[in-house]
């Protein structure tokens, strides 16, 4: 990707990877808190995409489930954006250990289940789980945990966001208090992300498409501004 971007710049062109979920307000807020120290030292994170694809889905086209034309399985095809968000928040992976399996489908080459542990350059540890064999299909979720705060994003909405307001709060917090349920952070969520991006809040029309629209707006601006 870096080589492609450099080649484009040399020719006066603009290149972009479609990572539309980086334009979701919830994920932008989580990444900002991770990058600017709001969460303190980021210690760990996880990305889980527990989706379901029937055998009929894979049988619907000869290209599906192939390395040559599908490009990968549950991680590269379905889970790539959630993994990208974890990397955005935690930084560059430097060590990965993984296992994959084809456990619930026939006549495909790629995995339908994968798990991995990751060490990031900053020292944080991560867990990745992607599957297309979780009936009836659950959510795509990722979490970021740190010494001063933590966050969870579930299907593009902020499910949990909490940052300790001061050092005294950290010192006085009990184990139980640190395990505060989602309701305990509701009063802080709205200060960070608009209510429509909180789980259970009013959804914008076709919020999945909204991320693409935001990225295309950014691409147009990049072309106009020459960046």
C-alpha cells in the first residue's frame, strides 16, 4: 500500500484504501482517545466478527470461498474492517500467532473460522476472532482497554466508553467499580459521540452506507486539495 501511495504521489494522483469504518464517529472517537492518551497506556484489545454465511451463500458463485477470486475467508473477506479498526487504535502488529479452520462449510478453499493473538509495537496485546459459522449471525465488535479508560464499539455504535476523570478516581476505584456495566458510562458517552452512534440510540438512515459516503467526501476533498 505504501508503495502504491508513493507511486500515485509521483504521478500527481490520489490513492485511497476503502476503510469506511474509520469514518464512523464512534470509531474516530475511540481511536482519538487511544492515540492522545485518553485511555492511558493501551494494554489490550480485541476484534470479533461473529457472522453467519450459509452453504448456499458460498455455492451461489464459483468465485466465492476461493483464494484466487475471494482473496481470503472469514478474516480477509468478512473481518477485515474490524481488524483494521483494532490496528488503527493499537498500532502496528509485530508478532502474530493464529489458527484457522474450515469447520462448517463444504467445497470452499478458505477458512470459515480463525483466531489469533497479536503483539503490537507499543506493547499492547490483542485477540482476533472471525467466523462465518456463528448462526444466526451476531455482531462485529471491537474493544480497546487501557490503564485510564476503555471502550467497546458494537456494529459501528459506541456500546461503552469510559475515561477516568482524574488520578484520584483511579486510586479510589474498586475492582467492582472498574467493571462498571454499560449503563455506568452512559452519562459520558454523549459527550464524546452523538447519541445516534450509541447502541440503542436512534440510527441514521442506512448507517452502514453513511461511512462510505463520509469516505467518498474525504476522497473528493483530497482530490480538490491535492493531499
